[in-house]
């Protein structure tokens, strides 16, 4: 088990650095790339947990589509690449305080609640178990999400139309 | 592996995302921070699913993923619209609600 | 007995005519005088009927009445004949618990006689006034007041309790005030009316006190109080009521009599009352109202008899009633000498004769006093109406004898003869009425032990004869002095213009009056001649008919004294003779005595100033009270009251300013403004949250969520 913890530790450290980079970098494109690091680290953690399907889906959808979308957005809004001024507004310290406060609360709660519960991975979860569950037990949310995607698609097209 | 380590990681990512939402000026960066938060939620969900030996965690993580993608699409469309109308995507310039 | 039982109609009919004249008089063809004359005529007829029935009633009783024998046995009789109760009828006026006030009539001989006198003279005056007051500006109101007066006087006479008498008394005072001030446009007339009212009011203090005391006298006697006269007389005679109470009651009532009947020293109003029209003077101030006091004394005689101990000369030889009456006789007679105004001579003569009546009551001569009242009414009214006739037709409405009259006997024979006969009656010459009545007074005085008053009476008779002779001489003899224009005496000037224009006969010079004026004169003269014989010693009809037989006093009858009669006539004739000699020019030694002799001059000045009584009353008493009190009240008002008010005002203003400055401006407004400012500031501060910046709102959101979570964590 120690190997898993070590791997976890490395990946977690990468994710932390990536997250901090997202919120602190002056370059927007670098922020997008740091986000890629975070999301990739997330996918790695999924694999560590034995959830392979969602790991790959995350890589495909999140990193593949969403980040690209972000990059397009950056391009289309002519976001400043080399800004002279900072990308933060003047709420830095209150924001930091609130975020830390929130982190503290959450952390405290989690520690208090879950003490030293363990995660035992017997075997990686089979994909067909996931898909079976989706199409039987969770069919309604699946359909709703489908409609949602349709709505989002149409919405985005309508919104972004030049007229 | 402790459950808590995943959960705490998720909490940290979430808080960082909150910080980013509150502090970043550019709308796209705010959207990125929101993605950060959603990623943290995903980690939590999957960790719980794994700890309890149920696929529900994964399934829900999939749904969150999907919704996040839809949301980013819409969000960027809005950002584009704002950019077209106001020539800027800075949130500080969007103060029409101020009296 | 119908007239006696329904004698309440007698005051009622003139009262109704008063109302009718007041409401409709101006629209009637003769302006109300016909209503007045008809009403008083009706009352006169009813009174005559009542008198006849009363006399018959007595005659029946005198026949075979068992009650009479009983009465004699009880020993309460004073006249010959059996006891005859007065006819009474009463209704309850007011009742509360055991206290009961009744109103009713009490008809006996005295009441019947008074009713006859009042209605007859009122009737003659009404007829006389229709010519005398023709064209007057307030003709209708004059007749209304005459009717009201007649009704009030009759009410006073028929009343069966002292309270009702008091009401009548006050009403006649009111009518006197109204009628004296008939021509109130001239200030002296309204002054005279006020003087009359106030002087009688002063006497009424005593009257009111006395009436209240009568209530308690009855209460002491019967157990529950009442104002009833029969009960009162019984109580006073019973000997069971404290003598002190009865004495004070008698003295209090005497004060009332002094005011109303013009006794010294409250007589000063009577001469001034001559400012009223002459028929009013004849009716009110000679024949009827002024005798209300004497009537009161006669009606409530047991109170006076027992209170002032009239029956026991040893103790009561100097009782107040007789003394006051005696003084009044002399005061009135002496003052009549220095008057130039014919009406004032007659006024003082009235005062003097009223003094005779009071004196008579005071010496126990009830019948004499009442009989004198009876005869005096006729000849005094005769004299007053005669004076009115003289002024109306002979002296251009002036009453000044020295300036405007003289030698009128040639042109006014009827007036002249009626006046002379009236004066002789007044002087007490045999066989006219005055002789019999005055003589009876003297006889009674002498017999009961009041010899001093006999002297007073004889002296009065001398003076009376003398001043009436002076008056006749100045008016009817000598040369006519009234050739010049109208001499309007301030005291009784009236609206001459209206009168002049309405005169049917032109005013050439003096002439005899119209038959409307002279007819009443002849009627009264006839009565003045005849009525004296009513009490002729042989048959004493007056006494028999009119003296009460029950509820009265034990006053033994006094037989006729021929010697005294002759003496009194002789004295009267002496008076006439001396006066005649003086005024017709003889007795030069006495002419202008007051100019040459200091004592005579002082005496004349005292007389002319009416014994300085008016000065005493007006300037000393009233002025002395008025002056300092008025000045004192003014000082208090200016310094004390005004200062208190100003201080209060200033204080209130200061409080107001303080309240405004501090409490209102700073305090209340401060609080209000403070609340507003705080709210504004708070709003201003709170406004800062609305930055319009999304991320700021998001910050707050997250912060709130964090706080909720922390709260949940802590509290669970």
C-alpha cells in the first residue's frame, strides 16, 4: 500500500501546484495549461482509485474539449497575453481569507467525520458495471442530461450568433 | 489509502477554486476556476464511490463532467456576447448593477 | 256667597287685561284704554258684589248664630256680634315632603273694604287718564302698567299667606317704578323711579326677614311651619310663642312698612315720585300702594299688638310703631309748607296722613287706622286729580304754584270746589270724612294711655289745615301768574309736543277741564263727604262690617269723645284762619320773617333742604361707601390683579420659549434628526455593499456559507 500513497502524494503535489498556478499566474494561457495539469492529475487519481472509465472520459472530454474551448475563448476575447497589470482584482486578501476560512471549515469537518476511514481497492471497477448502472438505474438522469446537452448546444449557438 | 487524503485534496482544490472565482478579473479565468471546483467535486465523488464499493460515484462523476462541459460552452458563449457588447471581458467593468 | 268664594277673579281680571293690552293694545281703536277700563270696571262690580255679600253674611251671623254665642264665651271677640270666620279658598302651590306651600284667598271685612277702595279709585283713574294722557307716546304701556298694578294690589289684599302678600308687594313696587319713570327720557324722572325702588327695597330687607320669621312663629305654635295668615295671627295671640321672636318679627315688618308707606326716615322717595303722571300719583302714591304698609299692619295686627306690647301702655307707651308714626306726621306736615310744587305739597301731606295711620295702629286704634285709610283714599285722590286738572287746563302743564298759578277759581270752578271740599275733608272739618276718621284716631290715642300722641295728632291737624290753605290760596286766589310760556319743571316734564298736537281744545288761556277729568273729581268729592258717616258713633257701621271678629286682638272699643272732637275742629279752623290771614296779605309782622330773623332763616333752610335727609342718604351714606370702595377696587384691579395677570402672562411666555428652544428644537428635533441621520448613515454605509461587482457579491456569498457551516459544526 505504500506505493499507492507515494504515487498519490506525487500526483497530489502536482495538482496542488497546478491549482495554485491557475489562480495566480499572470498569463491566461499558462492558466489554461495549469488547468490541464490539474485535470490530468485528477484522471490519474481516478485510475488510482480503480475507476478507469471516468478517468478516460475526463481526459477525453475535459482536457480534450473543454480546455480547447477555453483556448478558443481566450483567443476570441482577445485576452491579454502579456498583461502589464495583474489579473487579480482588489479582493485578493479578503478572498484569500475567505478561501482559507472555507478550507479550514471543510478540512475540519472532513477530518472529524471520516477519521481514518480506509479505501480498499479490491479490483478496478468494470466499465460494463458502470454502463449497466447508467442504462438501468440511472436512465432518467441520463436522458435528462442528454436533453440538457441539447439545450446547451442550442443555447450556445443562439447566444453566439452574430446578428 | 485513507479516504481523507482524497477528500482533503478535493477540499483544497475547491478552496483554491473559490479563491480564483473571487479574485480573478478575467471572465474566462473565473470559468477556469469554476472548472477547478468541479474537478474537486469529481474527485470527492469518485473517492466516495470507491470507498463504498458502488458505481454511483462514477456515474455521478460522469454526469458532473457532462454538465461541466455544457456549462463551459454556455459560459463562453456569454463571455463572447459580453465581449462583443462591452469590448471587454473584465468583470470589474461589468458594474451596471451598481447604483 | 258666590262673590266671596270667587273673589280670586278680582285680581285675575286686571292681570288678564294687562296681558291683552300689552299684546294687542296698540291695534285697538282706543289703544288699550277700553280694555283697561272694562277690566277694572268688572273687578269693581265683583268687589261691590263681594262687599254686599259679606255684609249680608255678617247680618245672617248676627241673627241666631250658635257660633256667635260660642265665640263670645271664648272671649276672642272685639266687635259686637258673633264670630264670623273669613271665607278662605286655597290650592296647593308647592309640596315637598312635609313642607307645603299653598296659595289662596282670605276674604273678610278688611279685604272686602280694600278691594272696594282699590277697584273704585283705579277705575276713576283709568277714566281720568284717558283724557289726561291722550296723545302720550306710551299710552298703551301706561294702561298695561295700570292694569298690572291693580291686579298686584288686589293680589296683595286677598292673599291668605304672607308669601303671596310679599309677591303682591314686590309687584306693586315694580309697577310703581315703571309708572314713576313713565317719561324716562328726562333723567330726573328715571332717577326718581330708581330712588323709589331702592328706598322701598331698603325697607323690604325688614319685610323679607319678617316674612321668614312668620313662618317660624307658626311652626312654634302648630308644629309645622307655614305662611298662612290665620295661623300666624292665632300663633301670635296664643301666648305660646316666645315674645322675643314676635317682637323682632314685628320690628322687621315695621321696617317694611316704613319703606313702603313712607314713614320717617324712609319717606324721601315719595315727593320725588311726583315725577310720574298725576293720575299715577293719585292712584299709587296716595290711595293704594302707599297704604299697603298700613294694610300689612292691619292684617297682621296680632303680631304687632303682641310684639310691641301695644295693649299695655305702661310698658309699650313708647312703642316703635307709634313713635315712628308720630314723627312722620310732624315731618310731613312741616315740609309741606315750603313746597312750591302743588304735587309735592300733596305728597308730603300723604306722608303725614300715613303717619297718622301708622300712629293709630301703634296706639291700638285698629278701626281708626283702617277707617282713616278708607277716607284718606277718597279725598287724597280727589286732591291729586284736582291738581292734575289744574295743571292740564290751567297752568300749561306746570305744577309750580308760585310761578304759574293763581286766581284760577274764576276760570275753573268745578276743579276749585272739589279741591276745596277735599282739603276741608283732609283738614278734618265736621261733617266731612276726615273729621270722623282723624278724630277717632285721637280719641283712641287718648283713651289707651298714649296721651303724647294726642298732642302730636292735634299739632298735625293744625299744620295740615294751614298748609292746605296756603296751597289753595296760591293756586286759586290772587292774580294769575302763568301768562308766560310753558314752564316745564324738570321733575315732571313730559312729551309736551305730542300732547299739544293732540289737544282738541286750543290753549288760549286757563279754562275748566273736560268732563272726563271733572267727573271723577265729583265722584270722589261726594265720597269724601259721605263716607265719614259710615262710622258715625251711633251706628259704627264701618267697625261692625270690617273689623275682624276672630283671629284678632282684645282691643276694647272707645266711645266717642265730643270734647276732643270740638277741640280738634277748633284747632283746624284756627290753622285755616291763620294761614289765610298770612297769605292773603295780613299779618304783616310775620311776612319775610326768614329774611329778618336768624332763627327763622335757619329753620326755613332746614325745611327747604328736607331736614338734610336726602343729603345724608345720597352724599354721605351712599357716597361714602361708593367712593372709597370704588377707589379701592380700582387700586386692587390695577395693581394686584393686573400684576398677577401680567406676571402669569410673562411666565407662560417664558415657559413657552424655553419649551420651544430646548425641548422642541434641541430635544425633540434632535432625536428626530438623529434618527434620520443614523438611518441615513447606516444606509450610506450599507450602500457600499452594492458595488455592482459580481465577485464581491460572490465573496459575501461564500463567506456566508462558511459561517453557516461553522455554525452548524459548532452547534451540532
